[in-house]
C-alpha cells in the first residue's frame, strides 16, 4: 500500500490547464512581480540601441581621423601627410613659428579681417591649381611668374626658361586678386592655397640696390638721381656719381615704411602673413631645393628643375657673403635703423642678423 499522503495525492483530480498554457518557469511569486517577457524585450532593445550608437560613434571618429591624415590638393587628388617628409616637417615648423610670432606681437588677425589694398594687389591668382602667390620682389618672383603663367595657360610641360623676361611683368594673363569683386576675393582667400617666398631682409635689400640702382633701367635711373639729390644736396659737384650703398640706406631710412618701393619694402607689409594663412612658406636661400617639393605638394607636375634665371647674368648672385661686404660699409646707426625697419621680417620668418 502507498503511504496515505501519496495516495491522497494520486487520488486528487488534476486541474485542467487552459489551451496554450505554458508551465511557469519561475513560479507564481516571480510572475506576480512582473518578470514577463515584455520588459525583457524592452531591455534587449535598449541594449541594442546603445551598441548601435557606440558603433556609429567609432565610425565617425575613424572618419575624422583619416580626414585629418589627408590634405586636399587642387586637382582633386590627396596627399597623405601621416608620414611627413623632412620638407613637410620644415613647413609645419615654419607655420608654427609664424603663428606664434604673430600672436606674440599682437598681429594675428582672423580670416574675415579685410586685407590692405596693397596686399590684395600683391597676390597673383592661378585658377587651374587654385593658388594665391604673394609677389615679393627680389625673392625669386620673376621665376615664379614664369611657372604661374604656364600653369594658367595649361602649358606646364613647357620649359619656364622659354618665357621672355621683357613681357613677363607686363602680361595681363596673370590676374591679381585685386581684379576680383570683394566676395570673389573672399572665396579665393578661403579656398585657394596661398604661397609665400621669403628672403633674408638685408640680403634682399642689397640685391635690390645692385639690381635696380646700379643699372640703366629708366625709372630707377630717375629714382637714383632723386636719392642722390636728397642725400648729397643739389649743389654737390659729384651729383652724377653712382649712388653708394650707404647713401641708399640713408634715403631708405628717411622714408615711411608704407611708402617704400616694393623691391625693398618689408615683406610683412607686402603680404600680411599674420592675416593670410599661407599654406606653403619657402625660403629663397634654398629655393633650388625647395621649389620641386612645393610644386609636388601642391599637386603640380614637375617636369624639370625650377628655373634659375638671372637678368644680369655676368654678375655674381647676391648671397650672404656679398651681403656682409655691403653691410661692412654702413655705420652702426644705419645697421640699427635697418634692423628696426625689418624687425618683423626677422621675427616672423625666423631670420638672424648678419654680422658684417
């Protein structure tokens, strides 16, 4: 015989279960507390949504990262800058130095700040590769004009040396930024790549003196006569003798910097480097080695060496040694005046004084 309790249990009638009823997995108490499948589905949906958000954020960060590794060029291609060449690293250092110096001296201006008319006029526009080139006389600007002219005419396969010097500075094929309406100027300043070539201030000054005042160019012959009269006096019996370099410096230091001839006006006044965001900064002293790097960086095909054409071929180029020779003719007061005049060019572009 079965035990009484077991028999009673076996004899008890079984309760009928409703059709489709599922056995309770967690007991009646658990069901009473609301652990139904519906809240579980809600929690799973919330977890899935959070995972999707995290995944989307990761994709966005990756996209931003790779965009920063790419520098757009003017022809739609990209140049990877994640592995800097020594030249690109030099560019970064120059731009960082320029930015810091501008801010240190309170000269940093926002992009929206209007540029002086003189600066707008100095900027040459090359539309095919979307370049703005600030023209700095006595810093290789004639050779750069040759390159820009061929790029403008889509003749980059030609040799720039074949462009005649006589008409180079009078052609209307090269547009200046000043020829555009203000809105068009702003768009080009925003979307084009500005390029600036600098040169040691005193080497550039000596080069300007030798090139412009010791030769028979009509305008500068007249200017040299004015300088001689201003420095020597109209009654000087030797008034027709060539203008000496110390006399030239005396005349320059008497002028207002804003009214100086473009060939010896400070680059800071010509090109506003604290307002225009120059994407390429080249030094004239190393132009022969830097020009090719710059052209490739800008997406321009390099078919040959950058032109190295000198107007007066028989004369020695103005370099550091020759510049020191001319500086040795100056008094300490004149040297001090020149360093004051070109203080910002020295400071912004990282040049050091030359000892005679």
